[in-house]
């Protein structure tokens, strides 16, 4: 995949939804490729070397047990590391995305232990 043009790379990824076990720079490349295809991209990470992918994504989600650098680079932090809250947040807000223009907030922190609304 390293020898492909950006367009060819994006076309190869066009029908994929989830990526796992990917190197940090590959994560950034995947985010950029998916965005070039018009996809809305969210990334979950926990390491400092993942900051480029977090910054490139529409929504960068750091896990609470992750590094401080990942948390600083993200737009959302899941304090208790529970992926289920990411899904619930997406389901609750999915209907809003076509209606409102996406404007990232400085930081949104999800702490399920303190919220009865999730």
C-alpha cells in the first residue's frame, strides 16, 4: 500500500469501516484518505504517537488510561475506557450531524460514572 498514490490508497480503503493494529503514521494516512472520500472520521487511541491521527480526524477520542499527549490532542476523552459509551454517544447524536454544521468543542469529557443520561 506504501507505493500507491493518495487516490489509489483512498480507493482501496473506501469500503472499509474499522481498522485495527495499525501503525501511527498509517492511522493518519487512513484518516486523511477517508476524509478525502467524504467520510466523517472518528479515531480512538491511547498512545502519544497517535496524536497525528487524532488531530486529523473530525473527532479524536482518547481513552482515559491513555497518555497525557493523546488526551491533549483529542477532542473527546472517555474517562472510564468503556467503548460502549462511544457507541451510545454516536447513536444519540447521529441524527444531529446532517442538521447542524460540525464545530468541534475545545474538549468534551465523557465520565459515565457521573452521568445518568448515558
